[in-house]
């Protein structure tokens, strides 16, 4: 174990800005990317469903 | 039913690849989480403090995997793009398009974490040396590929134009890789190579390799998610897409 306390862990031996600046941005982007892709999927699915509904309504006339 | 071999060409059509990708995605997410948590544990709690760089060296556990993936994804993207150009298969172009944003993300992360490592160790966020500059060009190649494809309305023409850009850009990948050998750079040489023993402690090396696996699994999972969305977008007019349960019913 490298760390005596949580504060020591977060201080990263004086490199906190650099270590957390790297890991933080990495985590942020890797969380954001799949969310954006899931949004893209739900957008196209929604428009496909609307199109299908429009077609069904047309066929009823 | 005598032929027990899987016919891989069957999966070359978007219609059969779409459900296959859907089944694979949760497995790749599970592997990404497993390797990621193991790698982070090693990175912060097992790997010792570096005698020269103190705790600052821990950036290596994301910097090197991101840099490796940025180059590897580019090669895979160019492979798919080239295959699409040569064989005119529909899925290839979609694969290349799905990989580009994830590759760009990895290229950005390698530059970002590199800057955050360079500042405390070299005293500067950025220098125009061979390794850093060629890595920046890789990022621009991804952006160029995405922008070029977005600028062309016809998907198949966009695939072909993008493929040529991707293939020409492949020349940059060996330049990045060998830049630390060919030129005098501020960037250190390769820590891991196939020809000689690694120059780092075993726990550091293992942590880095496991993080690289995590990044790899993440990239596959997110690229498969994206290729499924692209398939739906491009095949929206087809009967098989209209017949999908997620389009017909209330389930998503």
C-alpha cells in the first residue's frame, strides 16, 4: 500500500493537478462518449418509429 | 447441416452484423470494466512510487494505452476503409466511420495526458518535437476524416473519399512509432518493445498492459455501439430495419 491516508492519496505527492487532470479528463470523456452514442441510437430509433407510425396512418386511409 | 464452419462472410452484411454486434456489446463492456478496475487498482495501490518522478509517473497508466490505441485504431480504421474501397462492401465503410471518433478521442487523450505529464517533468506543456508533432498530426487526420465524411451527403461517396484520406494517412503511424528513434526528441524512447526486455518494474508494466486491454475493450464496445447506430441511419429505408422489434414495438 502506497498511501498513509486519503489526503495523501489525493495529494499524489504534490502532483495532484497533473495526475487528476489526466485521469479526470480521461474518465469524463470515456463516460461522455457512450452517452452520446446511446443518444444517437435513440434519436434514429425515434425517427424510425415516427416514420413507421406515419406509414401505418397512411395505409388506414 | 454438414457445414459446421461459421461463414464469416455472412456477417459482412449490415443486416446480420447488427444483431451480432448487439449481443457482443455487453461482453466488451464487462471486460472493459473488469480490466479497468484491475488496472486502476494496480496503478494506484500496487505499483510503487517511481524513484525519479515520484507519484507523477502514474499518468503512464492512461497515457501509454491511449497513445497505443490512437495508433492501433487508425490502422484498423484504414484497414476497413481500404477493404471497402477494394471490395465495395457496405459494412466496411460503416466500421471505418464508427471507429474514427473513438480514435480521435484516444489521440486527444494521448496529447492531453502527455501535456499534463510533460509540464511537471519537462517544465513545458508542449514542445514541437517529432513525437508530439506527429501525434498531433494523427489527431488532425482523424478530425479531417470525420469532417470530410460529414461534408459529403452521399454515404458511399463519403466512404470512398474518406478511405483515400485514411490510407494516405497511414504513413504517419510508423512515423509516430519510430520518431523517438529517428530524431532526437524530448520524449523518452519506447518503454516496451518486442526486441528487448522492458525497462520498467514488473508491476508498472502489468498495470500498463492491463489498462491497455481495458482501453481496447472500451474502444470495441463503443465502436460497436456506434456502428449499430450508423447501420440504422444508413439502412433506414430497408424492410429489415422496419421489421426490427426496437422499431416496431415499444421496447428500445
